[in-house]
C-alpha cells in the first residue's frame, strides 16, 4: 500500500514509517519538523514538508500523494503543556487534523489509522481500561484526541471513511537507530536516563500521595515497535473501530526508577515534588480486543527490556538527534 503518514519525523511516526517500508509498503511522510527530527526520517520515504494547520498545504500534499491510506501521528502530546495552553492543542490536534480529513475525503481515500491515546479515558472508575470504558478526559490533550475521534466517527457515518482509533498507553523504548528525543523532554523514562547519563542531578517524582501501593502514579508502558506493529496490522487487515494498546501490566514511577537503576548501574537520585495537574493515578490497558481482532501481540512487554532498549539508544545518542 501507499501510505500518507503525518508526523513521520517524530518518535512513533518514524518507527512506524521504517517498519512499513521494511514490509514493502510505500510511505509519504508529511511533517513540519517543528517537533520532529530530520535525522529520524527514513531516506526510503518520500518527504513533504508542511503544516496541518495550513489547509491548502495539506490539501495539495494529500492530493499529490496518490495514497491508499492515511496514518496520522502529527499531534502535540504533552499533558502539562496542554493544561497551560489548551488552544494550542485544539488548534493543532483538532483543527489541523480536520484539514487532513477534508483532504482525504476529496482525494477519495478511505482508511484512516489514528494515533489516539488512553488520555481520552481520564481517571477510570475501574481497571483495566477497556474500549467501552467511559471517556472523560482530565486534560486538554486527552480532550483534543477525543474530539477528533468523534469527528472521525461522524465522517465514517456521513462520508464513508474507515477510521481506526489506536488508543495507546505510555509509549517508550527504542528501535535500532530511532529513539525518543523531545525538547523539552516531558516523559519519565528519557528523563530517568538523563540522570544516568549525568545530564541532570535527579529525577522528579510528581506526587507520592496517590491511591496506589507506593503512592506514585501507575502507567502501562508499551514498546514503540509494538505500537508501530499494531498500526500496520490495523491497516493491512482492513480493520476499523477503537483498540487499546498496552501490556495490561502497570508499573509505578518508583518501580520504573528502580528498574532503571538495575539496567544502568546508576544510583539515579529521586526527589518528590508536587503533583502535576491532570495526572490520573492509574492507567492500565485491557488490550484483549487488539489481540483478538488485529492479531496483535506485544513482543517487548517487560519493563526491563523496554528500559534496556531505551538505554542503548540514549548511550549511543547522549544529546539525542543532531538536528
């Protein structure tokens, strides 16, 4: 298939593009390089530089691509930033993404694989989280993703597109030459590894008074290669609907820090700071539907393997990508 892939210079998008190409698909990457990295672009892909918020820009790119399907990764994805600047998130994640859908409808493209998030659920009443769990986002990031899911659902009913929502939990790990590099970096595992590299003095734990066994937040950590594989399975199998992507096993912040100490051999000092607004206490997936329908099975499900892959990449790229 020929896939129009937005955000292909970003973390998950770059890994997905490479895996698609490895399997023989053609990939057209659309990215404005605002938060992505030119060094993460696969040279086998056709690259179009542009911004989703520029309606005519994305329209021209989609029409010229002659693509069979869309994979949409290009979005802002920082919970804290979304709390500080909600309009930034709605402008990019909703309005920009709507421009993309308008263009694909005009081009006659039907399949749309959407990089969604467990943040659409908010703090669930019970765990694990299934696809039927009520969606009550607690931050503008999750709200923006849910709003776009609803837009896609209406376009499925009224315009005949074929959307798939992949609601993944905490993306992490690395894939060969591709790893996680954000500026600023908001995510736990890269921040922990920066301590091990001597780039920061300690790791901050945002609250230790949550209703969890050790008081720190619990998350379901999923390897970036496993996320990418789910996108390919959804695309090639012609599937639609919503699917949770996670391991079904939650790890607390303290557990991740302790595992990182084992993997890196570094003491990794930690300090407790106040909670961040918008952080739910626990988020753990029930991914039975993805396994049953998509035939998906995470290959790197344990947290130690995830940390080892991330650590290998960060040691090889201590300052991240060169650009």
